[in-house]
């Protein structure tokens, strides 16, 4: 299984999961079996008017799931239509979240968990307006 994590910097499995999926500069894609890591730039950040609908993966990326702290409904719908599962990150690093995922201890995002219902950090959201 290949899992994608939004990150600002590539520090391997010790990379910190970015606070918001849609505006992450990069995605680290981790193969759960081999622990091989692939860095993928978020190409849509530079596209005019697409900031809230970023983070889509191509078939060749073979992404099965995403682990993120916060995500808007546009990205959630796009990933769901591609058959990509979304899990809620509860730890800061990729490694700690991978360990929890392997133990089946990360919960899938529910539509009400997404950022649009919590627009500010005080309410547990990302602070990004969708």
C-alpha cells in the first residue's frame, strides 16, 4: 500500500505532516511494505485559482491512501472519486502515523472532520478559508 503525506520539507520518515493538505508544498509517498519514499511536488500550487482543489494524484502515482491533519471538502471529494482513502493524522511525524496506521489506529476522515466545519485553529481547524 502506498500512502501520501503532505509535507513542507523532506526529512524522510521523520518529516512533519503539513497542517493542510491542499496547500502543502510537497507530498511524501511511502510504500508501506518497503518503506521506500518518493517526493512529489504539489504541481497545482502554481496554477491560477486552484489552491483549494490541489493535491490530486495521477494513476501512475499508485496512491492508495492519504494521511493528513486537515483537508477541505474539495480535496476530499476528488480523492474519494479516485478511490483514495483519507485518514486523520494524530501525530506530527510520518513515522509515528505510519506505525499507527499499521496497527489500524488511525481513523478515516468523516465528512464532518474536514476543515470547512472548523475554520479556525481554536476550533481545531487549520485556519485556511475554503
